[in-house]
C-alpha cells in the first residue's frame, strides 16, 4: 500500500490499538486527534500525530495531502451514553456534524476508503438476540442515533462519490494490547471491565451492578465483550476488503456472538485477581437492554478475520495488566 491511513481518534482507546495493528502490518499511519479524551503518549512513535479537530477542514485536508491519505479510519467521537442523554447536542455535533465535515474533507481530497466506528447502540432494544445487521435500528439514546445518522451519510456519499466504506458496529470493547503498548486510559470510564479492574487496583471501592431483574439467567444484563486487539485486527482486514472491492460497502457487527452477564464478568475478575471485588446492587439505568449479543455471521463471511482472543478471563487479565501499568504512571 502506498500512502497513509488517517486514524482519527488514534490517541484514544480503540484507535490507538488500530494504529498498532496498522503499523504492525507495515502500513503508514497519520493520527488526527484533538486530545479531548486521548493522550499523545498513547500514539505509537512510528505514527505521525497531528493535533487537530476533525472539524478543522484546513488542518484535516492538509494532513490528508501531506501524508497521501488513501483511507480514513474514523474513531474520533464522544462515547459516553448517559452524557448523550443529558447533552444531546454535544453528540450530534461531535459524532454527526463533525463526521459530516470529515467525510466532506475525505471526498474533496480523493480518499478512497472510509472505515467508521459504529456501535451496537444503533439497534436500541433488539427484538431478537443475537442481533443481525439487518435488524431494526431504533436507537434509544442520542449516542446511538448520532452514529446511525453518520452511517446514513456514508451510504449516501458512497452512492454519489468514488469512495467505499465499512461501518463496524462494535459490541462491548474491552482488554488491552497483549504486549502492554496500549490500553484504556480514560479517566472516569463507565465500561464494566475497566471499572472492575479499577476496583481491583484500589482506584474504586466497589463496582455497581445496575439492574438485577433483567430477563436473563441471573437477572443481570448480558453483553458481548470483544477484545480490543481482535477489534483492531478486524479494521485492517476491512481495509483490505475495501481496497479489493472498490465498488462495495459493508456494515458489519463486531462481536464474538457470545454473551456474559454482569455477574459472570465480575466472577471472572474475582478469578483473575484472586480477590473478591465489592459489588453494589443498584437499580437499572434507563434504556439498558436485557441482552445485546452480536450475530457475527456477516463479518465471518466477509473477512478472513477470526476471533483470536475470545476468552473472558484473558480479556480481564489484559485489562488488569494495563490498569496496573497505568497506576505506575501517576
Ligand atoms: N469503547 C466501546 O466499547 C465502543 C463501543 C462502540 C463504539 N465505540 C466507538 O469507538 C470510537 C472510539 O472509542 P474509544 O472507546 O476509543 O473512545 P476514546 O474517548 O478513548 O477515543 C476517542 C478519541 O477521539 C478523540 N476525539 C474526540 N472528538 C474529536 C474531534 N472532534 N476531533 C479530533 N479528535 C477527537 C479523543 O481525543 C480520543 O482520543 C468512538 O467513535 C466510539 O463511539 C466504542
């Protein structure tokens, strides 16, 4: 591949892992990130970091030109679901309007391929589980809607211009780079495994379990946890697919097709840490589905990608190793 891949949000959790996967595959990378939640130290030194907002057309287009960008992987965004309910316009600005601006820059600069971080939140409360890509999309929060709107833009843009795209709908992303080069570093994270390993390293006193009366075997919410390294690898394979089939675009679930309840995850954390993390039973949060598990038949058919780290204890172990490393940094 000649030229570079632009990774927006490459200083953040998932983006920094995609940067590693691209670099490890011998692909040149330019990261564009405004560092609102990301960290410059999270960007591998083999990549170029441009500190800019994706809405800054001049900076984005200059970076695309300077680095001969032929593909964009777009991770930049705002990611906290409850915050999107309190402040929807922030999400429609940063996830929808700013994405529109980035896509416009990409089209103007002749970028050929676009990979978008979408989410299982586009499905809302699924009617059937596991959920397929063609299941009804009825987001129940502005976060999910802000992402679905960007998917719709991409479909229209790919029909009108010489660009194809892959929207990857992530389920619950967890874990950290196996070589300890990156992990989830955001303060105040709300993801269960991150919160639990924070409790294991003494950053928190307990872990809240939101809802014990769901229609699941143990009453707690069931989710599909995907290792961030597997997710990053899916992006590299998706890029190759877009290159190989220029006229075609794709929307693919990214998950293992297997769900674990909150209590099963916390049992795994207790096993891995050899501790008993304090659990606080609390009421449901608004709009949490009982179960959200991917039907991953489409990604398995479209890409050579296969899950390699689909082991809950391993995911927890890697997240814990990173959390310990983070604790040493401060
Ligand atoms: N973490 C998950 O489980 C999950 C699930 C589904 C989808 N996603 C999506 O994956 C993407 C990455 O999420 P993450 O968990 O790594 O979050 P993160 O907050 O760690 O990373 C987001 C990055 O984007 C940057 N950023 C935000 N707005 C920007 C802007 N306007 N211009 C330039 N940079 C900007 C931030 O500084 C940060 O480095 C997001 O789009 C998110 O919606 C995440």
